[in-house]
């Protein structure tokens, strides 16, 4: 599976990564697994690293479903998605817009730069 995560309880941070060919099914499976993980706390922050994604198979309608599927995070959570490819970055921004329309309450931003994303989350140092 091209997506995985680690829950860092000490930093109150979910470190998610996706790589390779990313499909809607992969993204949905990641959401489902994370939301049901007994170690997950809704106000933890998230760093989702998409820099390893080489291609996407996600339609705009599926992007809406991804946006609605991430509503299990809550304030004061901050969620930073990092993408280096312009197409992946654009899809992440589309998810961001759909989340806002769906009434998401946590803070969410998409970044090109991982260090900037970590600063915005408020996490210092190397997080793996």
C-alpha cells in the first residue's frame, strides 16, 4: 500500500506518507485505518508527505470524498500536506477547498516545503 502513518504521541503528531501511484482507494484506506486507530487523537496535528507520489488516479469527485473523509480531525489540530509535484500540489489544494466547503474545523494548509510545513505545525527538529 502506498500510504502509511506513524502516530507520535509525545509530539501529538500523525506523520503520514504516500508514495508511488496514488489512487482514491489508497487514500480512502489510509483515512479509514487512521480514523479507527486506537492511538489516534482527533486534536493531534498531521504532516502528510506526498513528495514521493509519482502519479495520481483521483477524480475531482473523489477529491470531494477525500475532503469529507478527513473531518475526523478537530480543532485545534493543524494539518500540513507537503507536495513537490505541481499536479499533486494542485489536487491537495482542491481537497483543501472542498474541506472548507464541507465545514472542516481544523486548520489545514498545503506546502511545497517540508520545513515550512513543520514550522507552521509548530514541530521542531527532525520528525522522521
